[in-house]
């Protein structure tokens, strides 16, 4: 037994001695360097997943209000990701990285920021920038400070804003829109859902009116009307004045408001839902003198009252010739259909990861803001605002866009892509856009309303210009380092053109042109028009991007083939060459956010670290081999 213990002790000492020799330099310097590099690589690539496993493996505990809000916002996540909507949490719970765009609705006649204390705005100048003392939004009253969460979702494609509030025991969902076919109607849809097994008493914040010279009267309906779960028996008719210009107090605007009477206190049954549809009719006059106030008040009140009664009767009646119910869903869909028709013309740009780059989120938000402040005359019912003669005039304006757009492309104009975090900034931006388009030859399209304005904006993005007998694209080839798609450019009344610019793998841009629809033959040619005109069809025709001296358009489209054949004799270019490829670092910057290519930054950091460590040990090895005493070298490399 004693012998075995001594033997085990001897083996342990022998193992320790071998490990000590190994640590003291049994391994060569090259092997140690290799092991060190291997350890560095392991640390770089193994630590991140380890940290994620340690610190992120435990599920995050969310409070019930956050869970409630996430459930409300889930249907809009994809739209937000694709820039077709914008989700914004209301301060102070605003999330980092959110796009801070003001939630806004409008139809060119009335406009409203979606906030519980926001005032209604009416047209003044080029934008909806004249507030009136009327806060129209109906909201659930906050129970106490810090016990609710609130967020808004702006749906660009439908022209609606959704608002959500989560309270202890229940939540409220709102939908707001300024109707496109009935421009003087503002609609609020409110739904309160009780999530507890007990009755909830809910108090509402009602609309507030504080107009100068305010008159108020009550109009009793012949029969109760409702578009939701609450019945309305009486209407409030309110009329006041607004002074548009302080320097000219003699001119006044008469504003009439008609709204249903609604009880400010609601009771929601156990695990039940209450749905309220609350329309408001607004009608205002042009600036008039004091002597015309009385007659204007009567006319305003009559038009606003008729609009409200007609709407309530329509919602409660059967649709003609079908026997089906004309519900609030039908009324809302009419509004959505107009916005869908507007967005048929549009623009798409590839997403850039470069810092401070312009992407689809800001472009869509800006286009939505501008369109929300312009009326759709051709879609409005003739009884509300627009006569048939006016609509014919609008149709002619849409087909005659001579001279629009006559300047550099607006994607490079930083002043047209400013912040929109406040209503004042939004109104200022809309005014800048309308002024720019008007002064750059697009006045006819602006006169046509929202359909013409969106055409003008898309033309300006690519510096497209309608000149005598043809459409030309004047964007400089050096700006074509991202993919562009111009959708349904209106060429005449029955022809729509799609133009796509794609950057190929060799970093050269090409142009693709196709007709969405047409009533005759159309032709196209590239820069200089030296080649034979190409007949356009619904299939894409490819054109190279050419650079000319002096600089001319990169694309021409016309219905007159002879005009295009003669065009190259009128351009007078000295030299026509294919535009050079863009530099790789510029393409990489937009695709990856840095100029190092597609590999992640961590990879390049790892490579740099390995190179540095390698050179440090190489220097150390050289110093050891050549600077140590010769006798020590002999001792190390010669056998004793």
C-alpha cells in the first residue's frame, strides 16, 4: 500500500514536470504564434453568441400595457417595414429608431394633426396652414398619469391614421380620415374593448369649439340615426368667424360646424365592445367683407347641415338597385379607393444604407403630406364642390403638362426633404413643394388637383420634362448609382409609361421602358438619339445610359416617329459615349453602409487584429534570434 502511494506521487510529479517544461518553451515560437492566433479567432467569433445566450436567453418581461400595444400594432408591422405606413409611439414612450413624422390626415379642404388637443386647419395659401379654434378629436379621458400607452399608425395607401390607447382593463382604437369624395366630412371611428369581467365606466373628451362670434343652435333629427352602436337624436350647429390675415381685418372667413350630440360617459359591458362612428361636417367661406357675414352664415350652415343629414340618411338606407346596406364600411372604402387611384402613379428607389441618405420612408411620408393638402376634384361628388364643367377642365389639365418639370431632379434638393416632426414643419414643407412645382412649369398639373400633383412630383424625381412633342429624362448619369422605378407616368389621357433604371453587376446603369397602357404607338431612343427609334410595348425595352457632350437628356419618348428620327439633328452633340461604371466603393456604400464591401465590419476588424498580432510576434522573434548573446543561442540549439 505504501509502495503504491509512492508510485502515484512519483507519477504526479512527473506530469507536473512535463507541463512545466511545456510552459517554459518546449513548444517552438511558431507553434505558440499559431495557437495564439487560433485563440484570437476563437474569441472574436465565439464571444458574441455566448454573450447573446447569457444575456438574451431569458425572455423579456413586458408589462400588460406593452403587450396590449404590441397586439394592436402587429397588423401594421409589415407595412411599416415596407414604408407604406409609419408607426410612432407617443412621447414619452417613443421608441429609438422610429421615424418622427407627424400623424396627419387631410383632403385639401380640411386638415388635422392627430393629437387630442389639435385644432382643425383649413386652406390658406398653398397649404392647410390656417388653424381654427376647433378641436374635433374625441378621446378616452386618461385615468391617471403614466398608466396608459399610446401610439399612432399613418397608412399612406389608405389616407387614414389609426390611434391606439391601452388602459388598465380596456383599450381604445381610433381611425381618422378626411373623406376624399365628401371633402367637408371628417370621420372618427372609435372602438372601446373591455378585457375584464367587470363593467367599465368610460369618460370621453368631447370636441371643443371656441370660435369668435360663436353661435350655437340644436337641430333635432326626424328619426334617430347611427353609423355605429350609438344613436344620434340631435345635431349641434355652430358657426363662427376666422380672420385669415391680421393686416386686413375687414376680410373674414365664416366657418360652420355640424356634429352629432354624444354623451360623454359610456358604459362598456363585461368583456364587451362599444363602437362609435362620429362624423363632423365643416363648411367655410372665402374671405368676405363684414357686410356679407349674415348671408354667408346662412349659406354655410345650410350646406354643412345638408351634408351631415345626407350622410346619416345614406348610412342608414339601402343602396339603390341592390338592396344591400350602405354601411360605414362602404363609405370608408370609397375614400380608400380614391387614395388607391392616386398611388397608381408612384416612385420606388432602392434602399441605401449610407448615412443621411434619402430612402423610401421619407419619400412616401413627404408625398403623403403633400397629397393630403390637395383636393381630388375629379373624385368629389358634384353636389358638394365641383361642377361637371370644372371636372372637364381638370381632365384637360392632366393631359397637358407642357414644360413640367423644368429643373434639376428634386431627389438632390435637401430643402424639399426636411423634418416633419411638427405640424408647422409639415405645413412649411408642403408649401415649399407646391411653390417649387408651380415655378418649374407644373402649374397646369397643380390646377388639376392631387392627381396632377403626384404626377408632377414623380416627374421631378427623375427630372422628366414634357417638351414639344416628346417626354425626356434629364437626370445626370452620375446620379444613377441606385435603382429607380417611375410608375405610370401619364402621357396623354390614355397612355401610361413605366421607366426603370437598374444598376447591373458591372456597376453600369441601364434604362428599361414599358407601356402600362396606350392608345397608339410610342417610340423611345437613348442619349443623342443616334440609333433607330425603338417601338415601345408592354414588355420592357432596354436602353444604355449614354453621356453626351454637351450634356443632354438620357431618354426620349414620343408618339411621332418622324419627330424622333429628326431629333438627333436638333440636339447637336459633339460626342456620345456610354456612361462609365460607378466606382465600387460608392455602390458598396449604398448597399452595405460602408466602403469595405459586403463582408461585415467584424470580419475586417478580426483580420486587422490578426495582422497586428502576427507582426508583433514576428518582431519579437527576430529580436530574440538576433539580439540575444551567442552563448545562450548555442545553449538553446546545441546538444549538451
